[in-house]
C-alpha cells in the first residue's frame, strides 16, 4: 500500500521571511533502520508497509502534500547572541493533525545543506541519529514532554567529521519547532509585524487560552518550569540549553550532547563544548529562567506600554523560580513515596541528595532501590543512608501506599551513556541488535524486566563516557 501522510501545513502558510522553501538533498543508498509504526498510526498515516519508506524518510522522495522548508531563527549560544541561525541540516516536511487531534511537525534531520548551514554539510552521522531516536523515545516512555522519533535511515554515504563515518537521517516529530530563538530573530530585526504573526500562530497552536503577549509568556513559563523539573527528577542533563534549543511548546528538543547521570553529582557536565559548566545538571533551572527572560525581551515590542511591559514581564520571569521549585518538590517527593508534598519535605529530599553526592550513590538505582528496601547498598557508607532513612520512615507514616508512588516515579531503566555508546559502536559495525533491544527495554522503564538487568548497571571505570558530542 502506498504511504499516505495527511499533511495540514500551517507554518508554511506564514510569510516567506519565516523560512526558506527547499527540498531535502537525496542520498545514495537509503536503508531503513527503524520505523515507529505506533506513532505513525497516531498521526493518521496509512500505508506504512510501503517499501519506499527508506527513500521517503531519507529525503529522496518528497511525499504528496508536503511543503518542505528550512526554518529561520536566531539564538543565544552559551550566552552569546547569534542574530541568524536556522535549520542548517534539517527540513520541515510539513504537519499532520493526528487521530488524537494533536498537530505535529515532521522534520528530517541530516537532510542536506540549507541557506542556514554556515558552511556545514547539512548531514548527520549514524551515532547522533540513533542517540536521538533512542533517548527521545525513552523520554516519552518516562513521561517527559519531548519530541518523538518516527524513522531512522542509513544514507549509504560517508559523513566526514574527525574521520569518515556512516551517514544517517532522523525523522523527528514535534508539537512544533518554534523556539525562543524564532522570536529572537524577528525582535533583533525589529520586525514587529513578523513577531506578532509568529506570536499569534504560536498561541493558536499551543496556548489558545493565552491572552496576548503576557498571557503567552506565562503559558510558556508554566510549561518550561514543569519540563525542567521533570528533567531533574530523572537525572537528565540536556547539555546545550541554548535559546535556539528551547521550544516554546514545552517539549524537550535537540538531543545533542545530552546524557543521564550515573553517580549523583549536581555539577555533572557531559557536553564536550560546555567547558565552564554553564549547562550542568544543577544549573538547568537557572538557565531555563535566563532563556525565558530572552523570550520576554523579544515580546516587549508587542506591548503598547514598554515600561509596563518590562515591569510585568520581569515579575513573571522572576516568579518562574518558585514555579520550578514547586514542580521539583512535587516530583522528588513522589520519588521518596510522598503523595502530597509539604514545604518541609524539601529539606528531607535535599539531605538525601547530599548524602548521595557524598557517598557516590547512583541516581537512578538509589531511588529505585527505595522501593525494594535495598537502597543502603548504593552508598559507600551505608550508615549514612540509614541515618537519613530514620526521618524518612517517620515522614511516610500515614502515607497510603508509598511503594506504589515510588514505583511510578522512579524508573528502573534509563539510556545510560555507556550503553548508548556501546550501542552506537555496534551499529557502526553493522549490528543494530543492541539498538533494537535498548529501544524495547526503554519503552517500559518503570517495569522490572529481569532479562535486562545489565542495563541497570552503572559503568565500570573503563566504560565511563566523560563527554558527549553534538554530532554536527
């Protein structure tokens, strides 16, 4: 049966200044690695047994109804503003409105050069493609708002980085690819007309109840406050929280040098290019507030009274810290079995995290072991945990079913960085079995799966991956 994608393209209906219309660049020998049939069904696709899937999702064939384009945006990268970025290696094919009523973008990553490539080749190699596919689908299974992965395809062509590497294309699905940086590019150009058109489009698409620029800002703040708390609750480090990687939808986007912590350390950094720890685990809450402040600045020209806008926006951005704290407390309270968090629970949680840091405890395994009662074994000094546990057990008195609460809040399986790297090495050598196995296990992260106990093991000293890379 021929593949049918029910395109309904709203972003392409915006003025040409928002993007450059361009088809993806064909590749030599597309070979399908994986296709997400369940997601495709949600999106209303039909004919997903079409033998041309590899060709379509490599960019060799443009499906009927698509409106291919590369989006324009700007962004602060590690605090430095770049007035023009854009999709340098991605093409937005179009949008669908799925059977669940949700609108989703379909984007090819690694689909060739665009006017925004800045001398790059516009391609992706296999490692980052499989990393993003695996981690984004794992995040979805963890319950964290995220872009999704629809397909991954080998291109049959080499990509040259430090060496020749196998090329690949990822098909990414998102609520939209509108970023803080999308607003910044028009604000920097003082193009108020385009800025308003963008805001109106974003409100209609994501926050239809928002009232004007301030209501829109408040809705984005709420979504991002919830998101960063969820990241922290599963030990996730984004790695490159630039404003062009901050989606106004509140989804996690751009899985470049990301990773999940093994041993708990709030200063953990994985990104090879984050030499000063700007995007360390513990800094993520402050950075998302900084990012949203840039969005607020971009929205000021849309307000009739600049002084009043600055005052109101400042109050909203400064209030974001409390929203994050409240979301963080709710998430971490559940991780220790508390259904209704109280302000004083923050100290109890903080004491546990400090003890974990001092005793080299594994983040994921420690919280999961609270369910089974084996958490003391995660600490170099078990007595330190037992001392903390005395107050914890007293706090749990009166909780109806703390074990059930903890089980649903603490995954057994995350995409551990050393396992992801081992999977990539196998795939480069032509063996996709580890990728498919991890994908299957990580689709059920809260279930105990005895056949997958090896995926719960932290890295041995020789397996530690100290740095991850963006893949561009």
